[in-house]
C-alpha cells in the first residue's frame, strides 16, 4: 500500500510538473533513488512494526515497545536540518550511512545541489539492504513465536530470546 501511494503521488506530481513545463528542474535519477530507498525503508520499518504487533496482545504493550523504536526512527528527522544546511558535511555524510537514517537523509543529500558522489548512494543501498534482510529475518523469528503466544506481554528481553532461540 505504501509503495502504491508513493507511485501515485510521485507519478501524479511528475505529470503535473511536466505539464507545467518544469520537469527539467527535477532530475529523474533522484526519483529512481527515491523509489529504491522507499522500497527498502518500507520493508525495513514494516518488518519491525510487524514483529512488535505479533509480540503484543494489548495496545498498551504495543505502545510501550513502540516508543523506543519510534525514537530511533525520528533521529533522521531531527538531523534533516543539519543535512540541508551542509549536505556534504561530516555529520550529514556519516548519518546518511546509518541504515535506519539512509532512506531519508541520502535522498535529501542527493536532492540538494551539487549532490553526492556516485559511490555514496550505492554504499547506502548496500548497507540498507543488509539491514533490511536482518530486520526481515529478526521479524520472522519474532513473528513465529509471538503470534502463537496468548495473554503474555512481551518485553525487549523476550524478543531477544525469541530471536536467538527461535
């Protein structure tokens, strides 16, 4: 659903921009990078949310597990101002290679002229792909045990045990 919405909005937006004659101001390679990073972010974040949902039986438990996860996911948003001011600075460069931050920060760095060197988004894709595979694997292990648990709330220690022992 997320990818379909993204395709509708990006496709519709690009059509409007091209209809108005401003399409040459939007490099197509940025749209391609955006779609690549969006797919990985959807799999990475979605798998974590599925794992938390499978591990919990009540909404209160889910909220307790979601707070630290959402804080980690919000860190790139907090760094976005620094990235916009200095897209090729050390903070922006290092932060854009952290897999949970790569989808948001690398696109911001690519969109701000002069952009980045070619190897940087490629390394970002590789690191994000590795983290996506790890997240899907871990979520699968948690889902397998957590979906069968009835009535018992899960803690982070339980989740770690389920990942290690299965």
